[in-house]
């Protein structure tokens, strides 16, 4: 494939007022309107005492502009200007300039971010009413909680500080900001975000976790989850406060425990005949016994955790052990132990596999990092808090749009949805004063785009137009 030699220097001119670069925003933002996003923003986000009065006016359309820009791939405030190019201003009303949006975001404080977080939770419930976003929620759903450290550079970022993060399996200190995020998923549904809260980089990973878990469980119930809810978290959340919050909310827990002296004693008390192999990648069945042959084994024991706190709980301590790869030629196996604490009623092997699927939250982090959270766009902590919450709303909106598009798009990554569904060029025409979007012929994902259009706007766009 090579460029034609017919082009000259004057062959490229930015002068067409009818071209649309992101035609997929039409059905996506229609879905946002149908699920009440503009109304929620108008009702809940209110800046009573702004520093700049004009900048804080009309927050709803400004925040909607941010979300539309993020759907198209914006990862900084200036990128939002993509929704004002060509014929985009003809397709959409209330589109604001990046400078105006930046002024609004800098007005945000902790309280304003909580207002926007309320919008996130209620809009998720609206999406679930409009779209089958969480199939299987009548049986069981999973609430996962985790944090990540987004690196920042320079001295102008409020709240930036050095925190621990893991890169290539090693713990390092890195300067950044640390969002805490909760998600909901089911056996058959990709995760959606229920809460996001920005914190300083040095903040302990578990700070504020109990409150966010309670809000996530309430959001799950409001979104139609009627089955059992299982809260999963790593060792940062394996404490009595989190376990007590799960039980108060009517949810079960599966939390990693830090290997202290009492946990080690409990592990050592497990008999050798209690360990059973589990089916992991690479495992094979023994042709004689039918058992799985792998390097991983699991066992459980009753255990009372957090005994020195007011939140003592007696439940199941499930331990997974794997052979230590550092000692492949040892005379006797050298094991590495990974304990977690749960009150579920699954079998030992099933509970272990269910807990390990907590890693699904990392796919949400990957989506955010590959999109709106590529970096923190502002030097103001409040602006970055609002930016992260808009990114969470965008993630849920794109997830719902993917389900309406059908097929593999129901579980596709946000970058795939942007490439196939949102960022599709079109030409806006008005034959007989009827607006028509002319899309590229032979678009590989035309069927999915047309399905999304039909499921949001109602009538599929005509393939040919008689003029």
C-alpha cells in the first residue's frame, strides 16, 4: 500500500463544514440522553460559590462535552476540541471550548466531586434500566475494589506524592496520584465502574475502602442486582473494617490476608492430605485417578481473623500454594503460600478460582490508562478528581453502547469501540431538509454501527438516498 502520486501541495485543505470525524458520537450521546445523564448533571452538580462566576455556569453541558470528548479518545482538556470540528456543531448543541471547560473543572472541590460521583452511580442505574448491562445479576455479582498509581511529572500537580506501585513484579516508589476504584461485574458481563475517588499518591491503598464498598453494594442493588454480591480485594483491603462493611451491606467477602504470624501458624496446621490440585492453565488430568496434575494446590481451614480488633470474624481461610520457581531442583518441594479469607459457601477449588478472577478490575484500569487517564490533565486536584469521574461515566456509557452494537462489541475494550464505532468519518447532507449521515462504503463494522443506531435512534440510516 502506497500513496498515490497525484497529490500536490495544495491538495489538502481544511475547509469542509459538513464533514464529521466522530459520527459514532450521535448514537452514543443519544444513549446518554435517554439514560438521563444531562438531567442528572443539571440536578446534582452545583457550584454555589465559584471563584470565576462565568466559568462555573452551566456545568451540565460542559461536563457532557467532556464525556463526549472522552468517548472520542480525549486524554487532556485540549483534546475535547475534537467535538467542535467540521459538522460536529451542527449535530450537537451546547458544545463548549476547552478553555471554558478547564475553567469549570478548576472550580471543583471535594464536595463537588462527590456530587459528580452521585451522578456516576445514578447514571449506572439508568444504563442498567435501558441496556442489559449486567446479565446474570439475579444469580451473583462481584464488587471489586483496587487502586492504581498514575504517574505525574513536575511540581505543579496538587496532591502528587511518592507512593508504592508494582512494575514488572517489583515494588517501586513513584510520584503520582492514586485513584481508588470500585467495579461491578457478573459471570457473563464485563465490569462497569461504580465509584472513583482521587487521592494523593502516598495515601494508603485501603483508605476509604469501607465507605466505597458500602456505596458500591448500594449502587449494585439500585442497578438491579438481586442475587448474592461478593466483594473481592487484595491484601490492602484484608482488614476487619472492610469485612464488617461487607457484612453490614449484606454482601459476602473474599479478601487477601497479609501473611503474619497467626496466618502462618494456621497454614502450618493444615495437614498434608488436605491439599487438592486445581485446574489452572497447563494442568492435565491423571489418566488413572482423574485428578488434576499441576503445580498449584488449595486447602482450607476455619480461622478467626482480626481478633485484636472489634471486628473479629470467623470464616474460611483458603490457601493456594504453588511451587517456588526459584528452587526447581530442590529435593523436597518448596512452596509459596497465598491465603485469602472468605465467607462464601463454594467448594475450596471453586472459591479459589472465583477469588483469582478479581484481576478483572485490571482490564478496567487498562481501558482508563489507554484513554482518559493517559495522564492527569490539570495541576488542580479538584479538576483531576472531576476528570476521573467523567472518565468513569464514559467507560460505563461505552460499555452500554458496545452491548447495543451487539456481537463481540459487548465485551470489547474501549479503544476497540472508539476505533470501530465512535471515530468513524461521515459527511452531513440535508436532501429535502432531512439530515443524513453518509458513512464510508465497505466499513468493516458497518453492521454493528447500524445496530447501535437502530437501538438508540430507532430507524436505521438509509444505505442510498434519492436526490
